C-alpha cells in the first residue's frame, strides 16, 4: 500500500530573531559613529575603505572636522578652507586654555573630533584643561572686590591703557567678580570670526572672517614647559622639509632687570587656533601682550589687533628680530621688508 507523504509543518517566522538580525548592522553603525571620531586622519582613511557605510561615516566626520577647528570649544566655529590641495584640515589636539606645565602631566593621545549632532557628547572630552593658580598669590597681583561694582561690562579694576602696555593685569581667580567682569576680556575665548585658509607657500594661515577693529582681543597662545626639550626633535624633523613646528619663546624681564621669566610655548601637537598665526617681517597686524590675572601663576600671551583688520585679511605678527640658528626656516611672509629667513635662536 502506497504511503502518502506527511504534510510539511508550517513554521511561523521568529520575529524576535529577525529583529535581532536587523538590529545588528544598526548597532554596528552607531558604534562606528562613536568610535571613528577618535581616529587620526590616516586611520580614518584606512577604515573608510572597508565598506560603503564606514566610508559614508568617515566622509561625514571629515566634513565636520573641516567646519570647525575648535571642536565647539570656542564661541564661534573656525572653519578650514582649502582651494590649494586635497588636505581638508590640519590635525592636532585642541585646548581652549592653559594646560598643566608640571612634569607629571601627560598629554592626551586622543581627542574626539567630528561627533554627529545626534550624539550628546561633551566637546572637551579627551583634553584636560586647568586653571593654574596659587592661593598665596605671592608673585601675582592681589585679588580685588569689584564684584558689586561691575556694571554694563565695565570694571573699576581695568588697567588696560592700550596696546603700548607690555603687561596687562586682569581680574582672576583671587577676585570676587565673575566671568562677565569687564576686566576679563581675554578669558572668554575667541569672540571674533576667524577662518583657517590654505596657502600654497605658507601652508595653513589664520585669517579674519569679519572686520576686526584696532585693540580688539583676538586669541591667546598656550604654554607648556615641554617645549624646550622638544626643540631638538623638531629641528631634526624640519631638516626633512616636511615638518613645521609651532614653538615660540617669550621672555618677560623682571622690574630689577637682573632676571627674566622664560615661557616656552609649543602648539605643535596640542594648542588652539593661534597655532596658525604666521610671521611677518613688517610686524604684522597683531600685537602681543602678556596678561597677568590675580592669583595666576603664569602670565598669558594674548593677541590684540594692532590696526583695523579687513575681512579676509591674514592675521600675522613678528616672531622676533633674532636670527641665531644657522639652520633656520625660509620666510614666506611676502612683505617688502622680508629678511628671507624666520626669526630663530638656540633654545
């Protein structure tokens, strides 16, 4: 007797299993959007070649990085503009204020840059910034009690008499006033529109993205005592012709004139937008002023507009007049008074 084949049992699809399978790619992409902003440009380029989805995310991160060098640390975005070559931005670690100058501080190796707006992430993740203060204020200007006197951004403690002042004193941690005090104009970050433009000779350069009047605070340079020991390494790399450091030495002479305070400023790897300010042999359009705040251990080197600066004009200043090193770098300032070589000294 012929046996009839048993009917196949219908198995309903496992909706939970299918949902889990569909969620896997989505979870991987969300993970990638969190991880990829921590990568260097070369790492990001390599991972973008693995699949279309990662290529799309990498391209989005590159666009976000190009749109703001400050990573939202500053009050206004500072975009990169390049019509010279294919480099979309300059990679470095951004910090909006002084970093510790003690030998125990270890510079961060990574910093996220290019977060999607859909992720609620604090922009300062990755770089620790601190306020360098001394409770005794033994070598600093004493604090004030101007908290109740500051009205309409004016402060009775203001001691800024113009760009002729070599050292300016501002309210600081030892004072009773707040961040809105009129005598803290250099402590509120960049408040003028700036952009970073690629030049065929100079590389990246900082330019005004709007009119900047004479005397307006632009930005500050940041200090670290690691600069001096790095100089020899930078010199060796510069000999290859493909490396340019952002190192500056500032000396503040004490009133006795018998000694001076030396600041080694290095923004080659960790710094802010001031690292893109180029030298000009004619003095440029920026003036450098040392700013001391009450209770602060170290002075801060700040840039003010020394003349009216037009929109699109490059921001420059003189790196100095000393040229002692035999292996100096070629100057490309283009001014009529150009010496041909950048200022340098034996550090």
